C-alpha cells in the first residue's frame, strides 16, 4: 500500500475516535439532565408528602374554610399524578409542560390557603404548623435551586449539541435539544411561593 | 469544570504557602541566632572586657532548637487536625445540630440542604456554637466529605431566614473554593511560627517569686526574634484569607440571588458591639476561619484576616449602607438572651475602624 492510503487510514481513524468521544460526551450531558430532573423530582415528592400533613393540622383551626383546604388537596393530587407521568419519561416536553401547569395550580391553591390563614392567629402560633411551614418553605427553595441546576444542565447540553462540529454527530444520532423549565424564565415566577408563618 | 479549576488553583496556592512558610522559618532561624549572639556578646563585653568567644556549637544549637519549636509545633497542631473538620469544630466549641424540637436549628439544617443544591456540593455537617451569642460562622474541613459549617447561637437567634441563607452561602463558597483546606494547613503553620515567641515570653516573664534573672535577657532576645515569626504567621493568614472573603461574599449573592441576605448579616454585625471576653474565646490561629474577625486592636491593616465590614457592605450593595438593628423582620424578634448586645443605637459610636468586628 502506498503512503497515501496510510494517511487516509490514519485520518479516518482519527475522525472515528473523535466521533466516539463526541457521542459519549453528548450522552453524558443528556444523562446529567435526567439526573437533574431526578433532583427536582425528589423535592416535588417531598412537597406532595408534606401538604396533606399541613392540611390536616390546618383543618383543626379552619373549620369554615373547607373549600380552600379541598382545593389544595385536589391541586396536590393532580400535580402528583403529573409528576408521576413526567418521572416516567423525564425528557418528554409534553409531560414536563403538564407538570409545570399542575405545579402552578398547586402554588396558587397554597397561596390562597396561607392568605386565609393570616386571619387565624391560633393556627399561626401552632408549633406543628410552624415546623411544617418551615419544611414547606425549605422545599420550595430546594425546588427553585434544583430547577436552576436543571436549566444549567439543559443549557450545557444544548450548547454542545448545537456547536460545530459536534453538531454533525448530534444530527447523525438524532440528539434533540431539550426545553428549559419555563416557569423560571421570569423573575417573578422564579420566586418561591411565599409561606408566611 | 469550574469547581476543578478552582481546586487546582487552591493546590497551586498551597505550594506558594509552603514556600512562604519555609522562607519565614529560615528568616526566623537567622533572627534568633543574630539576637542571641548580640545579647551574648553584650553580656560578655560587660562582664570581662577581654571578651570571650561564643560557646562551641552556639549556632548549631540555636538553629536546632528553633527548628524543633517551629516544626514540632507545626507537626503537633497538624496532627491534632488530622481528626478533620468535625474535630476542629468541636475544639472551637461547636456541637452537632439537633434539628428536632428546636425551630431555629431545624431551619438552619434546612438552609444547609438548600445551599447544597444551589452550589452543587454535598451537604456538609451542620454545627452550632451554642455558647456564642455574637453573630458569626465558620466553615472547615479537609475536603468536601469532611466539611463542616458552624454558626453561633446568636446567628440562629438574630438573623432572618434570608440572612441566614446568605451567611450559609458565604461559608459554602469557602468549601467549594478549597479555602477550608488551605486554612487547615495555615492553622498548623501559624501555631508553629508563634512557638518561638511564646518560648521567649516564658523565659522573660518573672518567675513565681517575682525575680528577674539574667536568663530573662536571653528571653527578651528570643521574644524579639520570635516576634518576626508571629507577624509573618499573621501576615500569611491575612494574605490568604482577605481576597477570598470578597469572592465568598460575591458567591453568596450569586447563589441566593439576594443582596439583603448576606448584606443584612454584615449590617447587623456592624450594629453590634462585641464583648471582648467572648472574642477571646476563639484562639488567634483560627481567626481566619470565621465569617467576621473577632480581633479588635490590630496593629496594621495588612495584618487583618478580613476586609472591614464597611468595605464588604459597600461591595455587596455598591454603596455604603448603615447598620441594622437585631430584630428579625419575620416578627420573630426576641428579647436578647444576654446583655452582651446592646440594641444598636441609631448612630452607633464607632472607632475609626468601625466596630470590633471586621467581617472577613
């Protein structure tokens, strides 16, 4: 074989090595997104577990506000089923959108509950209620920070998949750009639900 | 990624630190020899005008003893720190968090977990300095697995949730940037460098029967030479920690997305006067660990382990801001447990350098 053949062979091998490296990097970045969603998921579950306890404590003091309490429970159940669907296919844009909508409803229902609770000093003074509210505030914060991390990972993956020459590998193996979590696009929405106790 | 870069930078700094330490030790050995030779020479000159030479092995013994003190002190202190972050925090009077039953401690534990997510680190061990009523905090540990964040009881009681978050975020930055590891190394070095000074002080101090012996003169000479080591140790501490404080302040604002968190902490500290006794509870080799320095009467600015509170507040807000009273804006203001803190007057009387506290 001539020298030319050897050179071509070497160049071809280098290209293959590079492509394998680029492919692996894209896979790694994509897995990081799934992992970041897992982090949010853990916190969402924690919140779904907290809310029924909170409502039970509040029920003792808010006998006349049954409607508000039921709204919270209904929103919580809806958000939870959306979360279960999304957890099954974490990179599915539709499931994530449904989850975001359900979460927004839950946030609104909780906000109304805390607004109502303002008028009941006994409830605000309840030790268990205070501890549960603190747990809930903390969970809200954790969700916020985990969302931020999720979006950072999405950004990193999207950047990698859209840049030349990795773009070629991404197109070849059908890596699709991922959507960011929308509710963190505006400053106002990024703020956690105000829990005031 | 970024975290590895900053850890590499921290390792480079450790090498520089070791070099500076070696240089200081060499200078210290020279100084001790020169001082002792001078005193010896003067002594002989007064006693017998004929003059007597230095005893045999004079320099070898001086050098050996000095090295023994410095390196021995360094080794002793470092091996004491081998126990890791939790052991060191216990030495400084901190205990593990007891989140069940105490609302403030539950909240602190939660905040540590929140900031772990925000910073992408593992949650460190949260600890409380239960007997300290001032507002302060520190982070320590050899690495991420060994990391500890401790806050004072005063910080738990007087800070709002947002402020405590800013304070914890500041400490997280120290862990992430590898500052805590560097600081662990520094503690041993500063301790070793202070040994010669302390030894000289022992000899110089009059004995039980209040006699001053001839040896005291030698003690004075050793003290004078050892002072060089003391100053160098503190200068090392200061050089390492001052710039890192600004970085940690900036990180705290970035992670919490709020100026009022850490800003509020610094302003509250500005509004309090610390009790001198309490400030002494933290040994001087550990000063640079703290959120705010507790050493007041400093000789010079370049020995400060922390920039002044006013400078830090100005960097956070972009303009000077006044002190804050200690009340918790979440309606949780509580009576002060001790009278160490006078409620901040509207215009606190402050010295030229501000309060005794210099947020580092």
